[in-house]
C-alpha cells in the first residue's frame, strides 16, 4: 500500500499532523491547500505541493480530504477545478472531514456517476493530539472491499478503524460522537464554574475525578484549560462543534429521532459563537457561567 500515491487536500489543524504521519510511514504524498503557506511544514518533511487540485488529482491514486465543512467538500470535489472533472476510474476518495450525512450520500452518488470514483467517508475523532500520535478513531462508511483495501493507509493514523455501513454511515457515527462531546463540553463548563464559585480548589478537579465515571478525554482537555484561563492556541474551535451539533439536529429531523439535549447545546454554542467566540477554544464556554448576575434574595 505504501506504493500508492496519495493526494491530501486540506492541510489544517488535523490535516497537517495526519500528513506527517503518512510521510513518516513511507507514503508518497502530494498536498494542496488554498492557503499555500500552510503546506510549508509538510513540504519540508517530504511532501510535494501541487499548485492546483487538477494537478494533484492527475498524479495520485488515492485522494484524501480533510476540510472545514460540507460546503468546502462540495466545492473541492465538484467545483470548477474540482476532483470530479479530473478524476478517473481506479482512484478512491477518502473524506476525513466531518460532513452532513445526507450530503455525503449525494456526493458519493454524483462522483460515481461522473468519474467512477468510489467514496469512503472516514471522519475522525481524537483531536490534534490523536492526529499527532496516530491514535485517532476513524469511523468509515462505504463498500467493505474499499475499506479493507485502505486499512494499511489508515494504520499510521488510527488506533481503531470501524466500518459502520454504507456511504454516509461514518458521518452519522461522527455526528453521534459530537453530540456527546458538545453536551459534555457545556456541562464541564457549568461544573468548573460551580466549583470555583463554591470555593473548591478547581485546578485539582481533573486530578480528583480522573479514573472515575465522570472522566473523559474532553474533560481532561477542557477542565485544566478552564481552570487556568488558558484559551490561547486553540486545538479546536467553537464553530466546529456548533457545525456538528447543527448536523445532529438536521439528522434527527430526517430520522424522526428526538435530540433535545443536542438541540439545546447547539443553541448555547450558537449564542457563544455570536458573542465573538466562533474561533475560540471551547474552554471559553466557562465564561458563560462565571459572571452571571445573581438575583437578590427575597
């Protein structure tokens, strides 16, 4: 599989460390990013930088996407200089982005019709730390034979790769993941603010709860940053979780499945983003609860 030529589009917070992992594993990787300056690190590590999507598609066997949202995926695949216009039978497309499940199924059908490229949706969980360590959880949708063929490629990136069903199933699974993460982030913010207001040594909360039922990766990431007011250099963003929670609400409408907690979480994230925190770390959610005015006692 290391003989397969890879093309990676989207060298951002996740795409950069994932590309480094693939290069270290011995893959030949060509990259493209709309902001060329973001490719310098991977270029130094041995990646070739393409000047256009068309150039990248022309010289690779497997096309990997790690993009911001569903609209960005559609533009890269079906835009004027997109993959669909340049692709050919025998290639595969793997989408690591977190995209809308219904749109993903539509994209896969369109791409197959236009250039016979199979679509594998493979959203990831584990954050930047997981991408750097190669310990991501990857949840895949697509044909079983395509996913099995890709396992050697995914091995340097992931601790676990799970085939969840046909195209779009990976995206549904990622939506489920983000429902837990988004609601968790909000209650962690409430809890840390309550601990501070109650006179508890809040920076010791992560230590005190480690290994208990309340422990989780989001907890270990967010609680120390909240306690320390450490909001610089965010490893993820409020806008990303808001996008995913909105997808959860949309998917619930399609499937007639109630998601009241995730719906409320989406609105609270939307309010926080609207107050200037869209690009901020979710740890800033604690600021929603620290300075709420108290009602006078009667």
